[in-house]
C-alpha cells in the first residue's frame, strides 16, 4: 500500500502539515513551491500575532478555520483543520486551493 503522502505529493493544491509544536512535518510538492521547504522548521515565525492566536485555538479547541485570500493575482481558499492521533489533536493540516475566477455553485440541499 502506498504511503498517504504519495497520494498528495503532486496534487494541484498546497498541503502543509504541522505537529502540536507547530513544526512542519509534511509538505507536498505544491506547498514547497509556494512556501519554500519548511519541513522540520517551526511555522510560527511566518505568522503574525492574529494568525498565531488562530493556530493556538485550532490546536487547543480542535476547530477548523477557513477563509479566502488574494495573492499574486490568484484567489485561494485556505482551510486549516486539526488532525488526530489516538483521539487527541496532533497538529494542523492546511489546504491552500486556487479558486478559478469563474466557479459554478450548486445548491444540493
């Protein structure tokens, strides 16, 4: 069976994973291209106080955080969610997905 990382290595969204100490434990190819190789380094130095507070809340409360940004002419959806090990929050997974300028929306409810 493939390692789970193999499935994510070449996807077209950036996937970054940190542990509870905010150390990067995984980046797929897109994340490395966008953020540089941060594996083994603490991500807190790349974030302001507001972002650090959100990170702390995700880790302490096990909540998710989603928002959109514009960067270098692209709109992106950022979704940060905790990952778990043995029932406890073990870190955060961040998905950064480029949003097309025109994107259909469907109401399936």
